[in-house]
C-alpha cells in the first residue's frame, strides 16, 4: 500500500510517499480502507518537530480520517465489514477523565496516523460516522469537531441565550459556531478577513468583528453585550489574545484554551482580572470516544455538515499541507483517496 511517511528528520521536505505492506488485523483489531483524511494545525506541528522532538522515524502523520472496514480480526464485536468508521484521536481515552497514559495513544504522533491507503486500529478506538456526510466531511470530525464539542457542549455547557465568542474561521471555530447555534446561543465571530466574516455570517453568526478594524475587540464584545461580557470565549489564538479574552468575559464566565497559533507561553498575563471576575480557564484537548459518539448523534439528528474549504488527492498531500500552512483556509482542508 502507498503511505506518506516522515523519514529521518522533520519538515515537509522529509515527508515522502513510500510503500508498506497492507497490515493484518489482530485480535479485536479492524483493517480500514481509507477514503479521506482532514488536516489540522497539530499535524504541521508534528511534522515540524514541535510536539515530539525525540520522535522515532519513520512516522505516518495525520490524526483524522474516515474509511471502510475491509477486514476484522478475531473477537471483534463492535464493527462489521463495510461499516464507515473514523478513529478517535486518542485511542486510549474512551470515557471519563483523561489519564497520563492517554497521551501515548494519539494518532499521527506518537502512533502512526491515517495518511495511508490502509490502517489498522483497535475496535475500541473507532466510531461509526453519520451516514449523510460525504467522506471529506466525515474526516473532519475526530479533532476539530470533538474539540469544539467538548468546549461548547461537554465542558462549556452552553445553553440558549448565552453569548459565545469564537476566534477565527478555521475548523474548530466553525464547528464551535455550529454547535453553539444548535444550543440556541448568540455567537460573536472574530476574524481579520472581511471576506471570511461575510461567509461566516451565512452560517448563522450573530455579530461579526474584524480584529484588524477593531483591535480592542474585547471592548466591542462588552458593547455588544451591554457591558455584561461573553459567557464563553473560545481561545484559539493563544498567548497574544488571552488577556483580551479575560476582558471580554462576564463575571463567572469561561474561557476554553484550545489554540497555540500565537505561541504557547503567555507573558504579562494579568491575573487580577481573572481572580476578580472568577473566570474559569478550561484546557481543551480534543475529547474522548464518548464525546465523539454524542457529537455524531447530534450531527446526524440536525443533518449538520462540516465546512470543507478545499480537497486534494492523495498524490497532492504535500500541496495540501502547504495550503494549510498559508492559513488562508475557511473551514477544513481535506485529502480524498
């Protein structure tokens, strides 16, 4: 089978197409014929050496994908031939709170990922995907979808009448907008692109704020909420915007810490406003299988569709990564086999 693997070093120039034998599923394992994958910023971080500087090579990258069950090993009970399935980001986090060990079971680093014609996963690390979705749409669910679901629903508990601030128009951001609207919330979307703000308005965003035209966007959030502040801010940028996220929050509000686009170390973080306003800072790292399955039920019931910006062929995988790297996408970037 054909795979893309990272060989002997980091960087996109070390990501090459190679041949490997089609894997054989063992007891309670499932062989998946891949149909599509979607790309995340984390995948670029793995390829660039940010997450695993001591990683062993070669490694097949990409955590998110969907495929068809092509064979099952002995004792498999949860799936059968022909099922369309997706792997969970963490193969070891099934339900409840995460443990330290779950970090060793992440697809696309440190475990081999999904950028291959076939993959073998344990049946406990798989879920069925909603039938109405295309392969590319279904491939968007494991990281971006589940991250937004945990932030908005499982941990955020967003309810009707809440105000949610979403930073940007990437995969997690657009899922968060969609899930917040499903729950009856008012959503404020921030972006530096007027074109993207126009597009996000068609997805149901209630207020659009250009952080280029309005750099003090936290003050605009306060104005839009009549001085109360947002109930929930999805912090997708990171270090550069955390202070403004605190300022935009209401007393007793919540910030979901998700993105690292502006760095992973915060300098000059103002603790006093956080204490005074009793703001909850909640770290979000995708989610467990139970969250994934709950999200899929909601997506199927509401016939919700993920936003796919552009698709590439398997042979164009390097081009897809370079497109993602530009940061101009609106929604998800996918590779279809």
